[in-house]
C-alpha cells in the first residue's frame, strides 16, 4: 500500500491553490496527496487504545506518510481541538508538520507571538495593548501636545498609528488611524470586552515588507510586498505588488530564528524595515499561502514542501 500525504483543511475551497500544487508536484515524485476535511475526522478511545479516523478509515503508519495542517480556526475552536488531538495521538508515529508549535500554542495569535518574540530578543514594532477605553483616551495618559505640523501624538507616537486584531488575517483587520478624532471613531466600533484583543502599533513610514518562507529550519526565499495607490496594506490578497527579494544574511537568520523559537517546520515570516533599515518582525504565519510567493520568486514551493515532508517522514 502506498503511503499518502494528508492535507487537512476546513473546506474543499480552503487552500485550493496550495493543495492542488502539492498534488501536482507530489505526483511527479510518485507520492499521493489526499485532502481531508476536519469535519471528516473522528476519534475512538476505548480500553486504553486510540484511533484517528478520516472518513471512517484509520490514519496510521501503514497508510500515511505525513500530515500537513492548514487553518483550523473556528469560533468554537472545535477543529483546533481536533487537530491537536490528532497530533497528540499520532505523535512519534507519523510526521505532522508544525506539531511542536500547534501543541505549544493552539491559537498562536499576534499577542502570543509578540510574547514569544520579545523573550527571545526578536525585534517587533513598538506595540501597546489596552483593556479599557479609559486607558486609551484618559487625558492623563494620552499625550496631546501639538507637534509643529499640527498633529497630536498617541502616547508619544506621531500619528498615524496602526490598530489590528490579534487574530486578523490577510490584513483584513488592520486599520490606519490618522488622528485622535479617527481614534475615537474606531474605539466606538470596538466592544470594550474585546478591546484587549487589539494591538496598537507605531506606524513605520515604509510602504513595503517582505514575506520570508522558512522550510525545515532554512530560508527558502523571500518576496517583497508593496502597497499600491491609497491602500497602505501590502498583502498580495489585497492587491499588493509582489516581486522577488534578495534577502540579506541578517534577515534570513532572523526569519530562521522566528521559525526555531516557534517550533515551526513551515511558516511565512513577515519582516518590515524602518527608514533606518532596522528590521522588525510583524508576525509569523503557520499556514501561509504561497501563490503570490511562487509568482514572485519562481521558487517551486510546492515541490520543496513535498520534499521536506517526505524527508522528515523517512527519519521520523
């Protein structure tokens, strides 16, 4: 029986580009890739024996080479629980990419990431987190001395500032706030109970960042993402322009360090520069898409992912 690489997704549409490319490249190597939906998983625990099943068939060492998990987030968290139960039950039996990270941080939002980064001396954009509106707006805390250009400051930072939800993705939750009036408008739209889920950050003047893919602990490559027109966000999914980027040794080592401290076999690390060429890690994406990356860099990312899964599975 040929062993398969299983790719777990929440729907048949999710990660369609990535799954299709893995199927294509794995086929050239004589390896089969099979998509499994999280809802198709089931578990049996009886008399000390456990089984992980997909569509009623057991996932075991005889039929499965490796497992690659895509996004499992739901409001209830049921698929995150299912993913991690699968990882625990298959541990030491089948190689599951990013296992260490998933089991250490079931939901690795931006706040959790910042905690990991700062204790490991990884530079991040200056950030503040608040739990009440009073903390954000209290005149005794908010410094509002006009600058020469007539704008106020936010805790000593010149406007604009950036506000983002800690579980946002593809830049969809990121807001640019240009003054105190806009700040108050944004605050009105945020339920105070959820305020602690937002990060408030200093806005860097550069309008581009780099996405670095790290695979098997080594930098695979990097692409530059640039904001277009009035859009300040550089995400490819939001129309950002992408191009290949010759990453420096220092930034490559920075991205690899992020992957290492977060226990990641595969990830995308987003790095932004300031006007002085200092590097800051914006975030790490444990299930990053790679359509824009392949387009920009011409690097066969799908083939590299298949190869590392096979390599890790053999020595697991």
